[in-house]
């Protein structure tokens, strides 16, 4: 039985889907037809992605929406339960859960995630989020820690999880954030190895946490060319610590038969942007970054970047155009050093089939992916 199949080997450029557990996905627009995050749609999407050979699905952990006319992400499936349901209904694809460290006790999290991993036969992944959204914290009656302290808590949380999963005898743990006695937990993850962990820390302290502890670092990108040196440095630092690190990034995709059609649709989304939700999100990011002097923190205090990126992909890199152009954009990201990309679409089920028909063959001809056979089997 292979741990997280396809993510530790297989395609040179790995692909996943991002954010489908939340209403609107990652799009901030009022245009009709935007993503309906029903269970039926998520199930169909997971099974389609599975049949296409995509490597993973990654959820967003949201507890309340961003307001505005559409209340972006106001309806969302809790990600551990969501992952369990999708893993039970698929055969090959890896499904991640996204967990907010301060909101879920590590002993409970370890038990829940080990259970789900058995359901999926070793295909669960964990996206560790150390927390930033103050509005959500207040809903739980909590105050968030200072920025760097969040990652100190994350280190303790992940250490406890890993020790529980190791199957070691009952242990005590005394740290700054957790004081635990006689900790134990069975079963361990089903393959005897822990699930892969991803983290999207981008501040200096967050990036350090990701390099030291994660298997997959989600790193933002302004342009592929600007990212190459940073990616190489992250991988080099991880190797110096004795482990390999993949670097991934989110990408918003609009793929149409012609560049003009894709540009027109993006313009339509922007002309109907949900500015209420965008403004709320920008305010939350700015409040969280206030006082930070690193480049990423200063950028968040100043704003969220080009409006097109905000509307389509919450500020992430976008590939908008014909199949040739979209494929070329994804190849540029891979050439810069990205091992994997998680994609979001305005309406995943409507747009993924065309992407698969037109873009995946171009990536196969480029030698970064191989043709997937839906008849392949994986042991349960």
C-alpha cells in the first residue's frame, strides 16, 4: 500500500483542485453560475478528478463567510468530514483536510485524521493552518496569538500529532501551549506512515515553519521568474535539514477556445465583482499584517494586488486564455520550480472537463504529465 500515491512520485507536474468545499470557491463575483458547493457537486467533482488522474483535492477551512452581496464562502463543509466522505467515494485521488491549529485540540485531531486515513487507505493529507482570521477566532471566543507565536503553537501541535501517530507508549507533553498527561491514541495512520503535511506560511517565520516541518509548501507567486530563486532556496534549506520539500502554488484558471473569449469572461467577472466581500477580506488581511515589516506583510497592508487576481482566485496567480496559453502558463510555473499546482475555476464541474480535454494533453506532450488510464486500480 502506497502512502499518498501520486504525490511522492509519478507526474513531474502534479495537479489538484482547491477550494471546492466552499460556496463561490475562490471567486469573488456576483455573476450567476458561480460555484455551488453542494455535497452532490463536490462528490461529482472528486470522482471526475479521480478519473482524470489529478493528484489531490485541497479544501479551505472557513467558519463564516466574507459578507458582501454573495457572502463568499458563507457555506462550507468542515474539511475533515468532507475529506472522509470523498475518500470513501474515490479510488486514487488524495484528499486533504485543512485544520486550524488553535481551534482543534491535537489529541482529537490526531484521532479524527487517523480514522479518515483508514477510510481512504492512506490517501489523506493534512493542510496545517496556524491561524490568521481574527473574526473567526472571536466567534470561538478566542484571541489569536501574536504572529510568530502562532507558529510556535503550530510546532507543538504538530509534534504532539506526530508522536500520537507514531504509536509510542503513553507520553507526557509540557510546552508553552499544551500541558498533557499520558497521551496515547490508536489506531495510527493506516500505512504505518503519517499523512503528508502542507503549510502555506509566507512570512519569514511562517516560511521557516513550512521548510522545517512540511512536505509541501504552498507559496504565493507574483510571476514565475520572481519565484525561481525563492523556491530553490526553500528546497535547499529543507535538504540541509534532511528532507525533501515540494513547493506548490494556487492558480486561478479560465480556459476558453480563444484568448479573446477568456479575456471577455474575466472582464465580465471583474465588472461584477463582489466588492463588499473583497473589501472585508482585504481589511482582515491588513489588520492581521499590521506591524509586520517583511515584504509579504507590507503587501498585505497595502492591498491584495491586481483586481483580476482577487476576483478569480483571491489574489493568486492566474492562467487566462486559450488552451495553448493556459498550458504555457502552467509550464512556466513548473520551470520556475513548482512541483504542483492547485487549480480553481469559476465553476469547477462546468470548466474542468474542457481543461482536461484541451490542456492535459498539452502537458502530456510537454513531458510533465503522463496519460492517465481510468482503468488502473489501487489497492484499498
